[in-house]
């Protein structure tokens, strides 16, 4: 999620919070002046501080509810995740900015609660009252998400929210201590700030350790252990107990500058003017726009160099998809700088729609794999290309686990299973082979693929081999 998207969500929900405060303020004023004052003869008046903090607190609560429920669809009804810290392991495996953003934003979202509560009432100077309120509020949100389907009831969300409130509480209590406590301030301040300091140290340690790794992490790795204690596991294949060496390859990684150079060269090769190119950057990809007549765009992934090209003249009147022979397609694609391997499997998927599939073709010290699709039109041009044909270059040979060791991890439940079942009755292993998967740093890592039948359904269980 880009910075301007986050700011847009905050701005939109700030307006919602402001409108909510105004409406509730009008209702409160009616109740206070006409019922409490005139009818009941009340004498108490709120101070300016109470009014300001009350408005801030009310607006904050509305904003949190808006962020939680108004920015997603009701697609998650009944979904729960009680696996503690599984979202952190998932963020570690994928190691994308987006995955870490969600965790950090969940912490930051509750920091104002920890700050506002002690300002509202002295009772919340006691940590038990602030943490109890934070826990109650986040439980209310998670339960409401579970009932409405606007999100998942997730144990990690509760942990992150309470942690955020604890950090906010520590910050405001540190300020109170500096202003009010002349003695023993240092120890109190250290105690109050310890959640913030510890959180920062842990996150810095995670990112430092990741950057020091030679290779990245595999998104296909497990985020929590499956409960297969009573699962019947059977093997139809003999496993190798010997450890071997396997080659690690690397995809053609791009950064912001090199990706822009590639896209500019790609478009100029098509005689497209790139002077007014627009760039929409994301954390691991970017979209490049030429808003002319016709318009063009290219979406490129930094991690492996795959891209999608679209010529929007395909929507012009009289332009329709058209079938053409494979030799003409080869010529057209070569004009784009694309060479299709002779061993690629060719498919005519639909009218004017074509696909080439390459499975682990060794080319010298490199390996090519992936799928390329394109669409041909009646003006004798290709207007759509989705190029996932990647050439991975050899990096080095590395020692890997044996098939038996990988199977032991499987038996321990250390695999990702894309199903919401509470327990697995049976797993039958039909075969095992060494495949490759792209890691979070753009390396093509070996991983064992167990062809399995899980409760009657075919499934490939992936166990990282390094």
C-alpha cells in the first residue's frame, strides 16, 4: 500500500470522524442545554479541556470503526485465526512492504487510544484500566468483524492493538512523569518507554537479519503448524535419505531506475513517444502510462522482471481479436524483443489469444520457465502481452535437506494448506520431486513438492529445501 493510499484512508475517515463528532455534538448540546439544564435544572458544566478531549476521543473511535469496516467488503464471514504471531511469520515469508505495513498500522492505530484515555480521566493512569479498555475495544471490533464478515477474527490483531495502546500509554505517562515527578524519573520513564523501545529493537532486528541473509524467504513456507496429530499419513514412494547439492538461480531483478530504462526502451522500440510517461510506483512493482491516442501501459514486477503490456487501441471501433499463424506471431513478438524457445508448448486458447508454456528449460548455466500470453487483433498487431517467461541465471550450488528430512517437517505440520478445515483426516503421498520457487529477494530456490491426496483432494505440499 502506497503512502498516498494510506493518507487517503486517513483523510477519508478523518472526514467521517469529523462529521460524526459534529452530529453527536449537536445531539449532546440538545440533551445538555434543553434537557439537563432547563428540564432537570442541572448545574454542572464541562470544562474546555473535557470538551476538546471528548471530541478528540469520539472522533478517534469513529475513525477506527471507519478504517476497520468501511474499507473492505463483507467476504470473511466466520473466518478466524487463533494462531499467535502467524501474521508475523507470513510477513517474514513474503517480506513485502504491504505485509509489514498491515502489522505496523495495526499497532499505530491503537496508540492514540493509549494516549487519550489517561488524558480523559486519572483512573486511566493505572495501566490495568487503560489496557483493559483497549482489550475490550479490540475484542469488540474483532467480534463485530466475525459476525458481519468485514474482516477476520485474528488473535494477532488483538495483540497488535493492545501493544499499540500500551506504547501510547507509555508515551503519555512519560510526559506526565517529566512534568510532575521530580524524583526517580529515570526509572519510571524507562519502564513506561520499554514497550516502545522493545518493539523498535525487535523490528530493527528482523529487518537487519533479513538484509544479512544471502537468499530471501519463500512465500510458500508455512505460517503456522497444521494440527495433524491424529492424521493418517501414508507413503506410496520411497524417500531418499541422502543430502545433496542443488543449484540456486536468480531472476533478472529490477529497481525503480532499471525498470524505467527497460520500459522506456520497450516503448521506444515500438516508436511510442515516452516524453510524457507517467509512473505509478508500488513497493515491488510499477505501472507506466502513456496517455496519448491510443494509450499504452506496462505493469512490471521488480522481483523477476515479468510484465504486462497493453495497447488500448484494442477498444477502438472496428478492432477485433483475430487468429493468425504461429510463424507470424513469432515475427511480431521478435519486434518486441521476445524470443520464444523452440521447446515451448503452444496453445491457441481463444480467438486471437495465444499461450506458450516453458517448463524448466536448461540454457547453458541458466534455466527458463514460465508462461507468455498475447492477443492478436484485426489490424495485424499484438496489443496485449503478459510475459512471465523468466530466464534465471545460475548463482551457486548449495546443500539441501534430504527428502526424508523434508517429509519429517511435513509430518510435523510445517506446511501451508489452503483450506479452512480444523483438522485433516488423511494424507497420502503419491510422489515427491524437487521444484523451484521464487523467494522474496528474487532468487529461484529449490523446494520439495509432495504430490498428495488430502482428505480425497489432490494437493501439492511444498517444503523449502534449503
